[in-house]
């Protein structure tokens, strides 16, 4: 049924944006972390989105008129950002190197906040789409009920 | 009065394609930030108008069972069109989804869907009245 596929697509959007939110909060929390289990400063996380056909099996794609047009979204990878760490001169810091520089993660808190607002708006939009599909499905049940 | 007449079939087709449109809009909104994703639209109004043949201009009259059905072709071969939106905003990563536009389309689609259901209910109510239902 088409409306249930709509719900599935919207819920994929919610999941993807939740993962993105997790990466953003992790980045903000660790903006000053200079020591990690892997060694060195914290590596900023970045989420990459990708799309996938909403219908899984070949027969579903073949029988449906939509084909591969309706696509779910997936948070493809949570990768470490390639930004190099920022060096600050703090000779008394315990993590300072031989020259007295400390490597801090290259995180712009403002940028992360902006990304957070965007993720939150995207989440709301998906919720909205989900509610619409839901009320359409409920409206279906009213056919012939008068 | 026939339960499977033009009105009912048109309304049923409209419900079906509005559900498909909802699916596409959900897909566009979910993928509003997927790099390279192209916004998709569904156009069925023209096909439905052709099938209904409201002005009786587009279908050739068939007076014999051996005649080909040319033109509108009725409801059985409705061909809605799914196309990629090409005049939208293109972001640097190649995404063409305009989320506000999608939300507006979704609201419109929902209202028209509810309207179709209401019309269908009126039609069924009329039938119930004719057969003398006591409800």
C-alpha cells in the first residue's frame, strides 16, 4: 500500500536526521577534547546522506507503478572529517608537543549550531509528511461510512 | 445508477494517484539533503482529464467492437507521468529539492484527497438513499 510506503520513507528521514543530530552533539561536546582513546585530538564526525529505493524486492519494484522513484534516505556513513587539527600555543598544557603547541579539534561551534537547526527543521518536515500520510490513511477508513 | 460508473472510477483513480504523489513528496522531503538527489513530480491530471474525455474531443468514437480505441483510452490505460523537476533550485551538491514547495504541494494534495473521499461518500450516500437504506 502506497501510504504505508510513505510512512516508511518519512521514518527513514527521521532516523537519518537523528544520526546526524548525534554526530553534531558529539562534535559540540568534544570541541575542546585533546585526548582520545585512539590518541590525538577528537576527530569531528560528519554524516553523509544517500538514497535507496523504498521498495526492496525486485517483484515489488516490478509490480508497483512507482518503480524506483520513491526513495528512502539513509545516513550512509559517519566518517571522521578530514579537517586537520588546529594548533594553539599552550606550553603548560599536559598534551602540548615538544614545541609547546596543543592540537585542538577543528570544530566551529557556530557551524555546528547552524547544522543542528537545519537537522531539526528537516526532522520537523519529515514528521509533517508522516502525519499527512497517516491522516490520509485514516481518512480512507471513512469511505462509505455515513 | 451504476456503482462502477465514470464518477466512481475517476474518484478512485484520483485517490490512487494522490497516494502516489504523497509517496513522492515524502521521498523528496526525506532526501532534501541527499547529494545528487533530483526532486520528482507526478502529473496525472491531464491523463485523468483525457480518460474522462470531458469535452468529447480527444477520443475517436468506436461504433464497432473491431474498432481501435484511439485517444483517451479510458481508465484502464491511464498513464500518469513521473518526471524529475528541472526548473527548481539546484544546490551545489546537485540536489533540486525545494522543501517549502514540497510542503505546500503536500498540503494541497491532502486537501484534494479529502475532497475526493468526501465526493465518494456523497456518491455512496446517494446510492444508499436510492436503495432505501433505513440509516
